[in-house]
C-alpha cells in the first residue's frame, strides 16, 4: 500500500503550527488525485481544489496524536464542534496537497 510522507507544511485553513505538526508523518493513501481534487475548508467550509492525496481522517489523526497532542486536540475540538463527535464519521477523508508530500511504498 502506498503512503505519503509529509515533508513540508501542508496547505490549509488550520493554524500554521497545527499544519506544521504533520511534517514527518507517514500515512496510507486512500486515493491519489495529483491533478486536482475538490475539498471543503475545515473552518470556512468553502470549496477549493488542488492536487493531492486523500487519507482516512481518523487514521491520520491517530498518527498525529502520537506526535503532537495539542495539534490533535485542535482537530478534535473543530470536528466535534462541527459534527458532534469524531466517531460518527470514520469514512471522512483529509486531502494533503502534492507539494507537501512524497509518495513512499
């Protein structure tokens, strides 16, 4: 299974310190869309598009929890405020832009 390794700060609406916490993590890829994919900003809920790699949200957050509790908590608080509970939507995905990742096998 292919994975991405986050090598630089991902694009996004999260604060820079939260996005920076992803650097170094290796996360299995669910789907590749290097030419462009539609996503929704986690804060503004505005649609945007950029090339990237989809990963399973809850799995990615488990990796983040092991590395940076504060960044994990930021995401947990946002998700629970918007959705009620993180457990209710395990099928949700995160999109990491191609510029911040390298694909590894």
